[in-house]
C-alpha cells in the first residue's frame, strides 16, 4: 500500500483577500529533448559559479525552480512515481489509479528522489520483501503492474521499464536521466513567471536560482521554459550539484551561495518558495523576506490553503520562521519586492493595507 499523506499541521489564524486574477501568457517554445539536454550539459561544464562582489545596498530575488519558476513538479514527480510504482508493497494493476498517482505527487512534491526510495525500501523491508534493486536485477516485477506502468511512462516519452535494464543503471541514476529527458519537452513556466521576470529585469533587481535539484535537470528546464535570457548557467545554484557531498534543503547552503553570487546580503534578499524544505532553507540562511507560492499545478485548488499554512508554519526551519506571506498569483511578487526595496529591506517585514490592496489574487498571512 502507498504511504499515506502526512496529516496537515493544525491550521493557524491567517488573513486572506480574494481579487480577480488577470489572464497570464505562456512564453514556452517547443524544445528538442536531445538538443536541450546537450546544450544544458555543455553550458554547465563551461561555466562555474562566479561569485559577484557583495554590495551592501543591493536587494536580490532568489528563486526556487521546481514548482516555483517552472511548473515542473508534476511531470517530474510523475516520472518518479511510475519508476517506483512496481516496488510499492501491495501494488497491483488496479491500485495504480490516477487518484493514487496524484495523491503521491502532492504528498512528495519537493522531496529528493533519494528520500522517496528510502521510504519504499523501509516499507518493503517491514513487509519482508526483497530490495528494489534485487527485484530489478531478477526482473520479477508483477507483469500486470508493468503493463500499467509502461502505458503511463509512454505519456512522458519514456520507454518500457524492461528496456531500461540493459542500461545497467540503478534506479536513482535512471530517475535522474529520465527526469532530464522528460523535462526537456514537458517543462513550462508557471503562470505569470515570464512577465514577472521581465518586470524585475526592468527594475534592475538582480535574481538567480537556488534549487535542490541537480544539473543538468534545471538548466534543461530553463531552456524548455525559454528562460535562458534571464538565467545564464552561472546564475543557477544547486544544492545537489554545487556541493560535495550534496546539501539538500532545508540546509541553508544553496541560499547563502545564491545570495553571494547574486551580489546581495542574505538579509537583503527575497526568497520565493513552494515547499516547506525550501522555506526552511531560506529561513536557516536568514533571508530577509520569504514569499511562499502555491500557484503551480502540483498544488490542487482545494489544497492551496492547507499548503499555505505549512509554508507559514516554519516546520523545517531551525527557528520555526516560515513564509511571511504566501501568494497564489506569481505576478503579485512585484509589489512585494518593490515594497522591500522602498523600505530598504527593513525586517521584520510588515505589510501595510496600502500594499495588500495592490495584490490581485488571494494571499495568506500568518
């Protein structure tokens, strides 16, 4: 059986305002998977992170990528789900429904695949079953389950699972490669992101990416989303790829690196995040303003409020500090950044009524 979603943290009191949203424009262009992957790999190899001189007056914006800039959590998590599905204890062809998949995606979005594998291995051990790699090596997966899995993998442009055995890769390596391959064509911007990046650029506000995800996964997604003009390779910072050993969120390292490389002090930076681990990372790095975002497709409409509560809770932060505000329309980031600049990055951040009236869509406050 699949591991159930952890219960939501008890709701807190917070305010919300609802205003009509305006239509958003997607600037996505079609991308060739092979060309996108090759370009990203070349770029990553050709550029190392080049720290800028930190300016004590600079205000910068540091973005998570998956589920924040790019609407990539859903396609990436679907790849992960169908790779793990044959090894869930008690999995059957009948149990692998769209509802089961979507519940798993929502419960695990933002988590590293390594951790998801560990959970399944623990559940298999508790059930007295062989390890995932033992089953893969023997090719002893349930045939009915594999038929369902292969049909779903084809929707992401991936081959039948049996064909991957000849590659000689373990499941973790396979997942990383297949996710890159799928995102080369399936990654797209979250609604409102292209307009927001263009506006920040016009305001001369520097920004960069601070992600747990590895390279070339994120550079490939940047290309697929048509973000290359905004995020050259040296502005993409990865907890997995830029540190040895990797430092996954809520470790603060990737935010500290991103702030320094973008030329700003952490306390004068704005972090934009969609996950509790990401908010924890930004909080642990003492980022000045943390903005939560619940507008991507992996957060179901009925789950936005409860997800906002978890982002506000600070459950993954050492000091229990969570997001100061959570937005549902990405373009509402602009007035928040403008206000942070106008107030000279004063903290703790408060939100006057005049500012909140400028927000176009529903938002959440502690």
